C-alpha cells in the first residue's frame, strides 16, 4: 500500500533503525555519570550532537535535543521572548506557520503581548520586504520574528535568507521552523534560532532540535535543569537521539539525487491531475517548493470522504484542509492563500517512492473523485459553467436574484448548490447563498475565480452569512 504522507511523518530510515538498535545496547546509561557506562553514553550523545549541528550549520554547544519538534518551537519562542523582554513584547509570524508556532503566538497574546501576522500571496509565499515592513509598522518593540523554511501543507519555500537580513538590520532575532526542509539541506541565511523534528526526515518520533546562536538573548522559562544546557529538562532519550542524528546524516548524503528523482514524480502529478480530473486547482509555488510535496483541491468534493476513498484504494494521503467532521474551520494555510479548501489532497512522497506507485495513484484518482462527487450530487463537468473569456461587466439592469438556502450544510454542499443553480439566472443576474459553514467564506470566492463568475462579497444575514455571486456567462 503506497504511503504518500511523508510530510506528516516519514518512514523510519534503515540507518535510523540500525543506530536505534545499537544505541539501545550501548546508550542506556546516564550520560552525566562518570563510570564506564555513563562515559560511553556521553560519547554517543556528544557524537550525535556534533552530527546534528553539522547538518544544521551551527556549533554543537548551540544545539539541544528536545522531546519533539513542537516542544522545540514552544521552548524556542518562549525563551527568546523572555530573554528579550526589555526590547519589547511584539512577535511577528507569517500567516501560514505551523500550528505549533501559532499556538505559541496565541499564548503570548493571551499573556499581554502583541502579534503581527505577515500575509502571503496565492502561492503561500511571503513577499520580499514583508518582514521589513512588519518590523517598521510594529506597535512597540519587536522581541522576535518567526518564519518557516518551507510550508508543511503546500510545500512552498519561504525567503528565509531575505527575512533574516531584514530582521538583522532591525536587531531582531529570527526563529526558523525547519521541520519540513532540514532533511533536504541546510537553512540559508543568518537565522538566530532554528527548530526541527526527527520524524520528518526518517528519524524516530520523540526527538526535536533547538539551535540558539551565540549572542541571542535567551532565558529558559521552565524550572532549572542540568541537562541540555538547561533548555530541555529531563533525561535524554539517547537511543532515539543517536538514531535521529544518524538518519539526518544519511538522508543528507542521499539528498541531491533523491530530491531530483522525487521532483520529477511530483512534476508528473502536478501536470497530470488537472488533465485527468475536472475542476481541480493545484496550489503552492510551482518552482520554489519542496521536491517531494504537491497539493491540489477538487471542487464539489468533501475532503474527508475523498481521503477515506483513497485509503480504500490503498493510497495513504493527507489533506491540507481541516474541514472535516471534527472541526468546522478550513485550513489556516489555504485560507491565508485565498485558495479552494474543499476536497484538498496533499501528496508527500517518501524517499524511495516507486514510479509505478505514482502511476497507479494517477490511474485511481479520477474514478475516486468522480465517485465522491456523484454521492454528493455535484454537477457533472458538462453542467458546470465553462470558464468564459474575459468580458466587460454587464451594464446595470434590474437584476434577477435567486436565493440558495444552505444553512446547516457543511462544505462542499453550499458550493455544489451554487453551481447547480447559477445557470438558472440570466447573465448579470445574482445568486445569493445563505450559509453558516465557515469554509464557505473561502470556498465560494475560490469557486467564482475557478469558474469565471463574479464574487460580490458577503453580508450578515438573519442566520449565517449571505454570499452574492453575479453570473458572467
């Protein structure tokens, strides 16, 4: 069964498995003790730290191991904010950061701090100069800025080096979440703090990295502990740490050749999916992106149902969209990009993915999507309005208006009902969709852009929100 969700957690690398088993035999003792077994464990820990620091591009004494990547993010942000309290209480993050960063930002805000969300373009990328502008416009002193190296949902690479220069010019440290990219290469630029997670590159779960450059003001916020420079308290999981460092070195050695091979497979998916499946939007930057990840959204499809059907077809994929039965809000990344959130599929290929598995996925996908659409009562491709050539807006006239009541219905039903009735009003007429699903706020404008219709905005209704769509053709 092909596993296509390496962005969530990569399969354990063979080198990690070997190192883990060996370290279980040799690295069980307390590395802080002076007897023989403790000295042996200390040698293993020091060697792992040196290997990880070399891959990160920092000094060994600047890097500590944490129980997870999330913990590394939380400790890194909290420590930097505490260390620079005199500089200010403002935090800058991009709108598409991993939830661990956004949760830390929310905690900071709840404690009285202020936060700026830097917007992104439709590819999910921060614009050049955006961090410089945010630094200039910040209300009060800026304590810290955060920017991911690559987006976890759509694979877009961020301009970390440029943002680091802008932050350095303002004497503000930049924390980089490198969880998705570290296995593919070092993070460029003069960053100040860096975090990562071993299970993203084929190491064992339960190991994170936190690097803090010398000279960065940092103060631990948890009780003092003698281990990991006091920045990550508790007994080190030495076997897992050794395996994480060994696998990071191994994937880096394989990185260039495997990245080129996987990039070719991803290019095939990016090109073929819109050809094979009607009404699909491939999202993320087409060039400046991770080599192994591609994300696309399908109109008139429930994301949860689509993932279940792909699982039945023996393909393990993920979704960048959070619009499932367990939550009523779409993905914050897709929302910030302004792209379609419904029917979202993220394919992230692990190292060693066979070309034949990608071909089988492309063969299975059209039938799976068609089946989900049919069950939801979606319009057939021929029934949907074709994308028109750009035309001048029609002259104002008494406008027929049709109201669609989608209250109480979850995405993608409001969009499906809109698509079914848009042809019932004449060109220039208006369809108003009443909906109380939060995802409609993103998906109705995205549908209009994909289908060549005019989105005229929203207004509060007695219940829910009224979305106005004017038919262009």
